[in-house]
C-alpha cells in the first residue's frame, strides 16, 4: 500500500493525468520526454517527429494542418484526461458540424449532404500517407488519407475506365452525375456541329461498330475514348459504295446530309467532271434531292439534258448534230463553230467575213420566217448567200442600178475588205475620163469621196447612199477641178482659144514645167526662131516667175495672181534695147532690127548688105577694111557707148587727108577725136599727088 501510495504521489507530481488510449504506450514516467523533450525543442516538434503524416501535410500545405498551420497541437488534441478521452477537440462541437472549408476543400453539391463516414473510411484513404502514421492495424481510425481525385472514391463507378483521366470534375458536377454539365464537346478533337449536336451520346459512344467495354455483369458500356472520327464513314454507311472516297465532309454538311456543298464537292471524281458553265448549275437541276439525289442523270450527249433549240436545223453534212459540235461548256455564246469548220460548209468564210460575228448573218428572229422553223433559240441557221446584196444594202444609193449587174458589189469590192476598191486605173480607162499621169496616183476618195479637199462638196447621203461616194461624176474637164491661172484666155472659147484646152500646154504628170516647146510656140503670135529657141520662158513671160500655188484645186486658189501670157508688142525693141539710138529712125522701116539682124545672133548683122543698104558701096580695098575702122564708137546722150553708122563722110579726104602713105589725117570720118583711118599705099600716093 505504501508503495502504491508512493507511486501515486509521485505521478501526481509528474503527470496531470493518464494519457488517452492512442498514447497509452507512452504513459510511463520514463517516456515523458518523448513528447515533452529535455532542454530545447517544443512540443509541436515532438508531435511532428512522431506523426509524420501530419508533417507531410504541413510541408505540402494540404489538408487542415497544412491550411491552418500547427502552432499548438494540444489546443485541438488535449491529453492526460484518461484512457477513454477523445483526443480531437472539435471547435464546432462534433465532426458532423466541422467546417470542411478549413481543409481547403469545401463540400459542395451532393458532397455537402454526405456523411463523414461515407468518405472517411479505409477504402478511400490513400495508402501513401497512412504509411507514415504511427497508428497501425485495422482498428486505427484516421480522418487523413483522402485526396481530391474523384477516382479515389468513385473508381468502381468510372465508366470511362480511365480513358478520360482522373479529374471527373472536368465534365461532371457535384450535384448530379448525369448529364455531364461541365463537359463541352467543342473542346474535344471532334466538336459537334449541325445535327450532331442533337444526337444522343449513346448513338455514337455505344454503336455496334465499336469494341465496347463491359461491366462486372457483362453489360456493354459506352466507349468515350478512343472513338474514330476522322471520316464520316466510321459511323455512317457509304451510300456511294466507296466511289467518291471516304471523305464525306468534302461534299456534305453536318446540319443537313442532303444539302451538298457545291463548292466543296469534287465532281471530277465522278464519271462526268463539271466544266465551264456546268460549275454554276445547282445540283438539284440535274439531281433529285428528295430521293437522296435520285438516279444518276444521263450525260452521254448534250441532248440528254438540253432540248434541241434549233428545231433540227443544226446540221453538218446534212445530219443533225449534238450541241457539242458547235458549242462549248464554257458558254452557249460564242459558238465553237469557227472559221475552220465553216470552210467545210457551202459558204466558206474568207477575208473580212472571218471577223464577222456569227449573229450578224445568223439573225435572231428574222422577219418573214416562222418561229417553228427557227426553234427555241430563234436563230436563222441557213441564211441566203448567193450574192452580196443578200446581206449587204446598196451603200451607193442606187447610183449603179442601171449597170447590167444592177450595181453588184463583186466587180469593185473583195471579201478581204470593203476598202480599197478593186476598181483600178485600167478599169477607169474604159470611162470618159482616163486616169493618166498623176491622176493615176490620186486616191479615189479625193474625187469621189466626201472629203474632197479643195473641191466643191458632194450631195448628201440621201443621194449618194451610206458610203457617201459619188460614182457618176460629171467633172471631166480640167477646170472642173483645177482653177485656170490664165483666166480662160486659152480655153476652147477664150481669147487665144486652144482646141485641146489645158492639155495643149500642160501634161498630166505635172502642171509645171509646161509642155510648150518650139513647135507648139509656132501656133502662138511669136514663133521661136534662132537663139530665141534657147531662151527661158520666164525671160519673156514674167508671170512664170510668180511663186507656185500650194494647190491647183478650185477652192484653193485664193489670191493666186493670173498668168495671162499676153505679148502686146512683138517687135525686137519690146524686149531688146536699141543700141543704135535714133540713127535709123528716118528709114522707111524706122530702124527695124530684122532688116540687118536675124534670130540666130545679133552679131554679125547677117542681113545687112553695105552695097545695097548703104550710101557708100564697099569696093576694092574698102571691102577688106574692118567696120570699126570707119564706124567709130562714141557715147550717146545717156553716156552709153554707141557705134556710129550714120553721118559718115564719103569723101576720101575725110578719111585719108594729106599724109604720108599709111597715115590718116586728123579729120577722120568720125570727126575730131575719132580714131584715124589708115590709108593704103595707093591712096597715100594719090593723096600726095593731089
């Protein structure tokens, strides 16, 4: 008893009371320092050394101890209150009232209504953290060991078999498991669009084509991953039997299977690739969408779909042909029937006809043709072509209607082009006006066209036709087009009329120089003789020196002066100066030049005969004396030198005098100051004797 008393007394001095059942093994005086330590070190550190599972939470800041810290363990876990004392002190009064948010995991949804024991049980507690706990055995209860992964508690109910991960909260909420309120199919590899968004999950995830998992009872479960979805054919049967390939989405949309995306559908994979205008045709124009696009339409010929719009008139070599013979899929117009194909027809296209649009000849709904004969297109397929006038109107306004061919186009025009005309200078030679000289190089339009520059204007198109060309011109005389610089002097009825008019003096090559020569000049008042034949025209006709007019056409004359070529005086003195002055004025011919001179040259005076025409015949030695010996030169009243022919003394003394032989006297025939005249020896002797 005393020993017991002694022990009891000592215990009271050392321990405040017996430890709780979990710490019963430490309830001896020798193990007090296990928790309370000696010297340095706190009770908290001693607790964590033993309760490593709590230290694990504190280090990772998880759970209640990791969220709120551990300043004083004894505050929540008092001890020394007896073996039956519950070591956990609940601030809320009981576990059922515990504020779970303090652990960092607030309970929401159905978790908020669950009982603590439903979750805090060995089946859901993590083995990793419990291995750190000093409490062992099945009787060791703990609130620790739970993790926030859904599969830690709901592993047996994971119908996905781990294929979607462990975080069920990505798809499912806390309130209800179905439907998966947080699941968004658009965040998967296969977003649901169109009608796929309305399909029940099991329609895809439990289809018979999948290898479905089974539960414990062998019942097939939905498969959520992996689900083949790259091609529609993984779920849908191919109505095309693989003919168009497995990529259904290239043609079909998820909102409506029957609505085919014409831009995406590759018709080239079919037996009839679409080209040209066919690309713009709506699918339902050829296919029946009501019966899954129905029976494939025929396409061997255009006529399979398109009716003959030409009423059987579209023929080649007499046989009706399909549209493709003349038209392409790029468009109905223009036709592909071109010049090369037309060469095999009854009217091959040549020249400018090769550039004419088809509709210019193949008219649309022409008059006087029944519509039934034209077909729906209303195009005349067989126009007449026997002559130009069948298609072309008379552009000359009937000017040539009196011709034997009634003004047919062919004699003057070619299919290579309306201009230039094929009517040549040689053809013009058959008309009243032969085109000679420069006229042969003049453009037709210069005389026949509307732009007759320098000529009088033509009548309007109401007379000439749409071509505005005057075919039958009355202008054949020169003066009808060219002005007469001689003012009619040499016209047929002029003052100096010429039977041939202008061409008497002018050629067709050029107006200048004139064609007047010595022969022609004989027909005028002053025939050209002798040296006059080499005299330039402008030496006598000053008009020839006038500047040439820019144009000889009638409307271009303007102020051009006239060239009358009038010779008022045909005497020599009209052109040549009288070098003899008035010495011969008293003669009967009044000193006419031609009495002594001819046209070949002024010197010598070949027509003068000293024996017949002078008062002093030259005989004997006088016949050999030079003229200047007896006829001296002196200045006239104007100061010009002049040879003296009259007033010469006839006496011998006037020339010879009393001089030695060979000498002349001072009294020369020419008078004082005139050159002396040498005497012959005989004259000198006779004069000496005298």
